[in-house]
């Protein structure tokens, strides 16, 4: 909670890219403009991989939000996403992206090396 609230947008997007289960969105391809107070980004999702680029705009859909909106995507909180993110374009892209985010509480403890 506290660590995530102090993350920069780049850190949040990197974290989101890690949490996306590529097997759930292997067929999803879209480009989204992300408008934040800290700057503009383009998110590209293709073959289950999420990449981003700062200070560009060239997308199929536009999401305007604050960092709290990005955190709501990671938390899979649909109510906050609806309240915090303004969408222009295909709204199914965000829904499918949220569906592919893995729940981190399941992976709280894991074996680094297995015998």
C-alpha cells in the first residue's frame, strides 16, 4: 500500500506490465493514449505484452486519469476505475486488460529455488 502510493507513473506501468498474465490477453492488441498530470504516455498491448513510451500520443483509445486510476487497474477495483478514468474510444480494452491482471496476494510467498 504505502510503497505503491509513492511510485512514479513509470514504476506503476512497469509493475502493471509484470502483473499482466500474457496467456489471458495473448489475442489482445491495442494502443492507448494515457493522459496523466505528470505527462502523456502511449501504452501498447500486443501478444500479451504491455509496453509504454513517454511524451507521445498515438492510440486507438484515450484514458485520462491520475496515478490513483492506474493503481485502481492494478487493484482490479472496477468502481474506482469507472470513477477515476475517463475513456474515449473502445472501453473493452481497459476491461480486458484489468481481467488479465494477476492477483498479487496469491503470490505473497514463493520458493525462489526448488530442490
